[in-house]
């Protein structure tokens, strides 16, 4: 199952993310996998939406209250399983990786090798690792983009998981050698109404 990931800009109203999430769940029903609100690194007027593929982008990008945004077509790699939804609670870190194009399979393989140790040691669970559809710019630059979504108990658990002495972090260090840019930002899941 493929997915679409939307990053949208909303108005200044303090309930903008909740209102937007309610509208998405009502209008797109089962196509909405998750809606996230910013915590750290995202603009305060942003919201993120993960849907199943096939959703008309205009239904999200032109929804009431949306001032603009962008979308990305995503294909899952090792996770998530079809039909999976992120569990509530904690925080989610959305980490965009830009890697050498030829390193895609190795990056995914190393991720799968590290996850068991990582998830056993920390109160963290990888929800999904997605490959983004390559753009003409990606191809010209010889790069690929991936989005990693990981749930942590809290920001303190995310910080603790940076311990370089763990087996997982040693594997992640090898994965980092394939990485041109990594951009991790934290958000929270907005529960369905």
C-alpha cells in the first residue's frame, strides 16, 4: 500500500490543528492514517497528514483553513504493514533523509538490522520507513529521499536513544555514512475525533 504525506500551513487560530484533523477524518474517512501537530522544529501553524495513496491532493491542500502546503508520494519499505496506524501517546519524530541514490537498499537494510536492538533498549517504536517518489531534481542530484516516523515516550527518551555505545547506534552510524542530509522534527499525533 502506498501513501501520501502532506505538510500544510494553517491559520493562527489556536485550535487550527484540531479543527483541521477533525475535517480530514470526516471528509477522507478511512484514507487518513494519521494527522500530526507540531512540537519541535515545525512551524506552529503546520500540520502533517499521512493518507493512503489515491487521495486527491486538492482535498487536503485546498481544505478549509489551509493556506498552502505540499505533498509527497511515499512507498513503505520494511514498515508499516498494510492497514497499520500509529498508536497514540508520546511524540513522533519525522526524520527526512537525503541519501546517495545508489545507497537506498543498503540504507533500508541497515535500518532493519538496527531496529530490534533500538526498540528493545528504548521506549521507542518505528512506525514506518518510506521511500519518497524521486523528483527530477533528485535524479539530477543523484539522491533519494526517505521519511522515517518513530514514536518515542517523550523527548527525553529520544535524547537517551542517541547513546553511541548501543549496537543500534553503531549500525545507524554506518547508515549515516550513506546520508547527505538528515532533518528530524518532533510532533504529536492528533487523535481521531
